[in-house]
């Protein structure tokens, strides 16, 4: 029987295993070093915040694996030997495979900062990081101040987590506005204000120079590059992005870039070896997408896709329109299509931005200057219907249509009842239009004929 070995039991590897089992009777083994069972990494923060126990982040019962004949091996793969079709584990064991799927995810970035390996310095990625956080920052008596380095989605999660235990947080963000490599300036500015209002000491334009040790090899302070200021602290959270976790493949002959290089079929340069999830790097980016996409749902999609190929139905990875969601403290953020920051925006991308005068609510809609084609939307503080935007992007609707029908995309009737007129009035005034809002239509939303 063909033996498929998957390295990594994250969302990508486990989805691949589940779908291979749905489609075939092949022998499946998952090897992973972090935990015995799959868990939802995106829920780690809620464990520290006391909303759930770690066990609740594991969606499958223990019996699931046996019932589905998915063998689980806890171990670290230290080498892949493609010529022999064999893996070596750190404990000296070997394992043969017929087909190999690499799904080893990411690891937090470190940029050779002095002191980055001191006690009390950590990332937030793994279950081990969560356990370490309980040791380093159980409460504000042990951790009198934390410094977080790197202003992205994981940094802000870590800040929120620590604040729930009343631990003072200083947040060093190299850019002059939060996440402004991704968010347009109006949104980024709103998030700056929101972070400060949550009593987080946000330092913009501030990068890490050095982490200073006490006499026991434990962090005592950090030094800020731009100002030379020394900030005393008991925890340093390194959240300056992630990198594919592929160091163990260095001498394997598998083509590596920043990640494991794959084609649209998720195949590497070596026959019968595939890569999926955060660790996979497309030879050529798909449309506007980045060649490496470290997000949950794309890992799941790649897992489903590679399962089809492994079971004889060769299938390209086709992720469709970009979307994503996240949370900035208590503000929900959704994005559909492309709304680029000022830094990445092309000349023909025009933005319509509306922000509520008092509350932390805003939307930005991007459209093409000449054709007026709708390119994408970002929303903060409101929830919109994924399938409606997916359809409008596929149908290449224009901006007027989208503004006119915005109410169809909205889950939250209260919001539009109150603000829709303001939004449309502002759009009309900004762009010299005279759009009149359409009433909500279930027929349109669900495409009933
Ligand atoms: C705190 C946090 C919050 C996040 N929140 C969001 C969110 O809200 N939305 C979103 O879209 N994404 C989010 N992400 C990103 C998302 O979790 C990742 O994109 C996703 O988990 C990647 O899945 P994966 O299966 O590719 O890899 P992983 O989940 O990283 O799994 C890979 C596994 O392989 C193991 N492994 C690595 N090397 C070896 C080896 N040599 N031998 C054996 N095992 C090995 C690792 O230990 C790990 O367990 C978040 C990430 C973090 C850290």
C-alpha cells in the first residue's frame, strides 16, 4: 500500500491527511514535533486570556485519528533523503515514504539582535511559546513590563493578551504608523489611536537596538535604536513577522528560496515531494498574492488541493479572490480583493475612505481610476458577507454598483440603517456622483431567480 508521509500536524498537514483519507485507502502518517494532536493556532491567545482551555483548541476527538487510520508520530524530522525516499528523525529513527508532503509552517523572525536568546525573550507561535509565556508573564508582579517588538497581527494579539492580565506593555513599531505597509493611512491611523486608548505604550518609528541582560542571563531592559532610550522590562515578545520553518531541508536537494519552492500543483523540484501551507513558496506569485501566504485558510486550501493530486486527480492550487480577517483588540477587520497601502498602491488605484466621526468604524473601497472597476474593500468594526464580495469581484462590478448595493453585503442591519446615508453622501461628495441607495434585496443576495 502506498505510504504518504506528512511532516507537520498544522492546518495544512492535517487537512491534507483528512482529504487523502476521504479519497483513498492509502497509508497515512503525520510526523510532528510540537504537540501530539492538531490544535488551532489562531486560538492560542484565548487560552492565555482564560476564555478556553488548551484542549478546547483541538477540534478532533482522540479516537478520530485511529478511526480514520491516520498514524501520528511525535518527533522532529532532521533530514530528508530523497534518493532513498527516507526520513531521519532526531531520535535516530528512520522512516520510508512513497510520497512526502512538507507542511512545517513558520517560525518567528529574529534579526540577530544582541540579546535575542536571553531568558525572558520569546516569540508567540507554538504551544511551547504559550507555555513559556505563562512562565515569563503569569501576572504583573512577575512581569512588571513587557516590550513587544514588531507591529503586525501577532504583536497586537500579544499586547491584548498581556493587557488582560494588567501587565504594562510597550509596543515598538518600526514604521511611523501601525501596519502601514498593509493598511491605507486612514485605517492605520485609527488603529494607532485605538492601541493608545487601550493603555498600550505604542512607540512609532521605534526599532530594537539591543536586549540587555541582567547578571543571570535574563532580560533586564531593551534599548531603542532611534532614541537610545533604555526601557526596563521582564519580557520581550519578538513579533516581527514569521519565516518558513525549513532549516532541516538545507542539504536535501529540495529547491529552497525563503520557503520550499513549489509550482501551481504544489510539487517541489523532486518527484513525489510536495509542500503546502506557510512553508510553501510559489515560483511565481498568483496575481497580486505574495509567493508565501502565512494564513490559515490558504493552508487549508493547499491541503485539500494536494490531497486531490496525491489521489490521482491532479489539481492546481487556485485560491480565488484574496480575503482575510483579523482583530485589532476589539475591532474586527475584514478585507476582500485588494486595497493596498499608500506604499504599495499603483497610480490607478483610487480609494474611497469613510470613517465614523466618533466610533472606531471605517471602510475603504478601492477602485480603478479609469474603468471604475471595484478592486477591493477593507472594513473595520462591521461584518460583511464574503460570498457577496466574492461575486462582485468575479463579476467585475464597478464602484457605483458596489456603493449602491452595499446594504446587500452587510450582516449588520443596524449599522447601515444608521450610517448608510452618511457613507453614500460622502461618496457622492468626494467623487461628484449622485448615487441613490438601493433597498436590501434577499433575492439579489442569494441570487434567487
Ligand atoms: C498567534 C497566532 C495567531 C494567528 N492568527 C491568525 C488568524 O487570525 N488568521 C489567519 O489566517 N492566520 C493566523 N495565524 C497564522 C496561521 O496560524 C498559520 O498560517 C497556520 O497555522 C499555518 O499552518 P501550517 O499547517 O502551514 O503550519 P503550522 O501550523 O506551523 O504547523 C506546522 C507544524 O510542523 C511542525 N514541524 C516543523 N518542522 C518540523 C520538523 N522538522 N519535524 C517535525 N515537525 C515539524 C511544527 O512544530 C508545527 O507543529 C496566526 C498565527 C499565530 C502564531
